[in-house]
């Protein structure tokens, strides 16, 4: 537990020394004494809010889980070193077998309860062509969110594509309509429906469609879909359009550590469906419940990825004396449910709340769950500046965001394996201090020329890569 009084005392010392930190008056018109009292009260509330966040505990990553993870990847190291032997680093190492195993496991988990289901891989989670090719080979369709992704899916020969996302352009809609035997458009709004009708009429074709429903009517997620309360109106209007065949509903929420949030939405959806006109209920041939299944590994975090860490780093920005925690340890952990639990509980909710009202297919759009472990990043140590600071040949432009400031992803020295973690700042070679891979490595030692491996970089990394300063690395396929 963090000592609140220490922070408070320290803050008051700072306040005394720095007039800029004196509490601001809330209402300029209030008498001076009252102003000071209100401001003091506010400071007090703020301290209590900060205290509440600092006292929150995020569980730490259990040693056995971490050791199993590290050991299982070290076991593959000889083969990995052999495969990358003749190639340049940095590179992504792609393992198609992992995609195959995950795609099969995901389908198996849900099909045992919902045999009629359909599965669409969310291409945005990893847009490496061979990932999509491999999932198609496993009987998946593709979930695309742009004209570029749609064109790729068509080029790959995908025969079953759902196209979702807000603000689709005329060209994107035209491409979908031109391929109406393969594509279902998941409309995002009333105005998109009207535009889709116009574009489809121009081509003289009918397009199958669904409508996305807003899962969170407040905050940033409200940009997606229409409100549940507008569904009846939407269906009624769609019946005026000769070129749109409205057949289904879609929802999606991200980052689900368990099925609770999705189940809550299924219950809300059920109430809405129950109030639709009976003939409109019959139109619904599919309900697509989206993606968002967190991988079973759980979420592994650095201190900076926890609410307490965020507050600590804000405090340390004001005064370096607050820098409370060693960056390398401990590692934090948010547990997630196995996919079998998602499958059991979601199908139970669907049979209780949906299939009692209408009979329809259930569709899924997993991305992260399928792709998370299919890619590793391989780097080489270019420069050992000090015992606790090395520079690698690749930069975090390979993942496109400052992932490792918040996420803990173990760095394995596959040239000198050992089941011990050593503190060391591992940075990339970009000219920015935010180019950080991690604050520790696993291995006996670290030297220039060593190969480092960062496993489980298959989701929302490759697709976000950038040609920033350095070009994005190549992909090598691990047989
Ligand atoms: C509509 C839609 N479906 C599916 C996904 C895939 O989600 P995840 O990778 O979390 O499974 C996303 C991700 O943003 C999405 O927006």
C-alpha cells in the first residue's frame, strides 16, 4: 500500500515552495476566506481520489505462469535460431500452425453449443496476408473494416465477408455491392443505409445487410452503430429500400476478460427484439456478436499500465521524488476466462434470451484471440552501452505504438537462455526515448550480437507497424 500521508506532506512542502501549486480559487466572486476554504476542500477530495487509486491493487503475475511461458519459448530456440540464421533482423516470426490451432479451438468451443454458427476473422487484428489465408483454410470468413481490407479479402478468394465500420465511403460501398454474392454490409447508421440504397440502385443490385447496434450509448464507443431504441424504426425504413436486404444485427465490444459484458448486452438486445413487430423479428437471420475475447494468457502489465502506475507517473512528472516503483518489477496481471467459458456462458445466454424469441445463426468476429501468439519479434543487440542498457537493431515502429511502456511482454535472450530475469533497459534504435522494448530480459547475460525474442506479438502490432525512421521489418515464416 502506498503511503498517502507521505504524498500529502510532500505535496504541501512543494506547495509552500512553489506558489504555482497554490490551490486555485473555484469562484472568483466568492469572498477570500470562502474561496480558500472551497479550494482546500477540493484539494482534500482530490487527495482522497488519488489515494483511492493508489490503494487499488492489481494482482501480480504469478511466477509459475510466467516461467511456463518463458520456458516453452526457450524450448523452441534452436529451431528459431536455425530459421532466422540466414535472414536479417529485426523480423517478425510468423507461426501458421498457431493460427490453425487457435482457429480450430475457437470454432470447436462454440460449435458444440451452437452448431449453426459462422466465424469471421477480424483482419484488422493482423493484416499479414498469410494470416488471413490460413484462417480461410480453417473455414473462417473475414471481417473487414475498410475498402483496402475488403479488396485484400476478395483477392485472397474469401467467399464469405462481413464489412463493418463507421463512415464507409461511396467507393467502399460500391466495391461491396459489386461483390454482393460474397459480402454482407453491416450498416453503421441511418444515413449509411440511405447511401447504400442509392449506390446499390446505381448498380442495379441487391445487397445483403445487417445493422450495428451501439453497445455503450455514452463515451467514445457511441460512435459505433445505432441505438437499440432505434432498431424498429431502422427496420421499418429499410423495408422501403428495394436494393437492401436487411438480414441481421451486429454488436461488438472489445477487451472482454470474461463474457459478462457481452451477456449483459444480449439481455438488452433480447428486450428490444421482444418488442419488434412479429414480421420484423422474422427478418433477423443472423446475430453477429463481434469479437473482443481476451486470450487465455490474461493481460500482463508493467506498472505504467495499471491505474496506480499512471497516477504515480503523473506525480513523478511534477516531482521526480515521487518515482515510487522500480520499472522492471513487479509485473501485473489481469486474469481472463478460457474460451470454453466464453462459449458455454454466451451460448447459454443466447439460448435463454435470443433463441426463445427467434431462430437465427450466431456469428463471431474474433481477432486478438486467434492472432495473439502467431507472431514473435526477433531483434539483435547492437550496442551494450552499460550493464543495464542495451540498444537493439529494431525499433518499436515494428509495433507502431508505445506498447511496452504499459504492457509487459517478456524479452528472451535466445542466444543465452536462462530462467532468470535480469533488470536492463532494452531500447530500440529509433531517435526517440519512447522506443522501449522493456525493462528486463530473461537470460544468463546479454551481449552485442545476441538474438532477442519477444513472443506473442501477433495482435494489433503487425497491422500498426510504421515506416517511422526505420522501415518495418520483414516477416519470416516458421515452418
Ligand atoms: C467490429 C469489430 N469486430 C471484431 C473486432 C476484433 O476484436 P478483437 O480483436 O478484440 O477480437 C473488432 C476490433 O476492433 C471490431 O471493431
